[in-house]
């Protein structure tokens, strides 16, 4: 994780000692790959989108007039190129593992495999899921649950036949997704928890992000397990009684004006996500610290740094990756106040994925051009 002692730098499981010695002799600190604990990869195409038909005056209206319109317009081509663009930008920021939460109600079947294939092509690890919801009726919820089951079954079959030491091992994982309790029936929440348990994974769910979801704790308390990801938690009471890791998304919370979560008050482990606003985890850590500091003048960057460190426990395979940075030392007090820390070199699974800031497995210009074409298609659909 960030801030290793120079004499104790991480070594990738499959990179050669000579290669790593060359990296470590170069200027700049090295760390394992960073992890984004909550992302919406499809949001990469939202930049420059046309204004919503109505100026939102609440969080629920933001969902209705922005995000729920975007996810309904997505097709597989848009999903593929948005995931590639978001993965590319993650790689450029030294983030080698993304935990994604996806919804595309008009293109559900196969969507999670499209996302995983796209990220892995770039060289980024991904854990994805489909966020089930009853917003589109019981059939929409059923199809969302079925996509989670299909993808997790696909992963299980691949794991049974794969060599753990083979190239590509540990590049994709999955969870069961739930949009939020306030958009799901109790039956759907129970079905999601049951499916997750049957596959041996957790549930990835937005919890009490806005006031519409303040009743979530009572509805999911008995379902939660330690491997659940509870996203946001802004309006959770201190003694909510939910099990799982709370993922704090400070920049998104500010953007949506939902309030300050004050994650230091929770007994649960806390991690950091971006909620779809890129995957620059050092930048998100800086925002997390400033938000904490604005709330409490005695707050130290060590608190937010510990949340960033917790991300590594959620995608352990990223510990095999190696990133060389443009700055050192990488500790809480330096990173909190140092702008523009760049990843210079990234090795994922022992193979180079970024050298001198340039991706080695894909053409960055092509990805940006193709993603731009898909963004035009998406924005055109939003105008209609």
C-alpha cells in the first residue's frame, strides 16, 4: 500500500528480479497497485452530456433527471468503450483494480462480461456486478438478478479450469449488485442476499446516500454480512448495526449535495471510492481529508489514509501489481498536500501495462476516439 519503506518495496509474483531492480533504481517511490472501492464505469461517457430536462433540486431529482436517464440509454457498445476509457484512466492514475457497480436496463444480458473483457484488455483488474432494482418492474429486477448469477457462474467455471499461476489469473471477480433498498422490494433484497451467499460473494449496495433511503438499515440489517460493500452511508445512524465495509465517496457526496458522511464515526471498516468520477485514488484521498478537516479541525490525514489503505483488503490481487510514481515519499502527510502525483510505470500481474505514462497493451488514442464516438451516441439519445 502507499508509503512503503524503500527497502521493503513490493515485488510482483511473476515479474523477474532484474526487471524489478530496474524499476526500483529509477526515481520515484513504488507501491502495489491502488484499488478503487466503488466505481460506475459507464459514467465515463457522461462528460459533456446535455443539460437535464429539468434542473434538479434534490438528490432524487438528480437520479431521475441524470443517472437513471443515462443508464436507460446504454447499449453494449457504449458499455464496452466507457469501461475501456475508465480503465485506461485508472491505469494512468496507478489504480490497477476497480470495484464496479453497473446498470443498463435496456442491455442487461451479457453486460458484466463486456465490462470485464474491456477492463482486462487494458490491463486493469475488475470486480463488477449488476445493480438490481424494481424501478423497471419485476421483470427488470429478475433479469438483473439473472445477469449477476450468469456472470458469477461464468467466473466459477473459469476458476475451476484455470491455473492460478497462469497469465490473466485474478483479473476479474464479481459480487451481487443492488441499486439501493429504496428502489427494491423486500423480496428482491432477500433474493440478492441469497444469490450472493450461494456464490460465496458479498452484496454491493448503495445505502442511505440520500434521505430517500434512510429506512435502509431496518430493511437490510439481518441480511448483511462482513463481505458486503455499503456505499455512501451518509444518513446512517452511528449505531446502524449493519455488517460490511462502508465505502466513502466524498467528491460525489459534495457533487450531489447529500451531506457529509463522517465515516470516522462508524465501527465498520471504511474504504474510499469515487462513485464514477474517475479512479484517481490519491486525489480522492486528498478530497476525503479536506472534507474531514472541514468537518473537524483536529482531523489528521492519517484517518483518510487508513481508509485508502483499507481498499487493498477488498481486492488483494492488486498487491501483486507494482506502480512507480513521479513523487516520493508517499505517506499521508506528503500526499495530502502534493498536487499531480503521476504513475510513471505500472506492472499488472508481472507484465508491463504502462511504461513512461504510455499504456503497453492498448492504443490510448484509439480508446479515447472510440469512447468519444459512443459519447456522441449517448448524448444524442439523451436529447431525444
